C-alpha cells in the first residue's frame, strides 16, 4: 500500500531554537479525492495556496477574513479530509540538529 504525506514547517521565531514539522499521512488512493476536494474548497473561498500562518494572522489572501470565515474554511477542508482516514504527524527539532544534517535517526516516538 502506498501512502501520501503532506508536511509543512511551522514558522519559527528566529530566537527560538526549535523547528516544527507537522502534517498528514493517508493511503494514496484516499488522498487523491481529498486533493480534488481541497481544490474545490480553495476555489470557493478564493484561496490559491493554503498558508496556516497567514490564515491565523489574517494576512495575504486571508486579509479581512473574520473568525467565522476562517473557521468555515478550515471546517470545509477538515470535512474533505475526514473520509481519507488521514492521521496527523509532527516532530520538533532543534535548529542545531538540522544544521548538523541529522534529521531522522529512527522511527518517530
């Protein structure tokens, strides 16, 4: 069985020693309908690229969105994700670890 994985780095404060990677993993054949559905949701909301940081801050394409529109957008995406059986994954690294080129040494805890 093949899997699809979407990961993204969380924005980090330059003074923070941590970098966080998180996302979702789902069976590939289940992920494809989600991608189509997510595209439909984005089109309906006038969004070209999903950026969580900008959404939360109300910047870029999300400028002027009230909390109800933000919540509706996220809920519509979650409604499309739920049937995939996707599960969330995340890991925090120190920036020193990444600078040394040591990212994965084994399974995630």
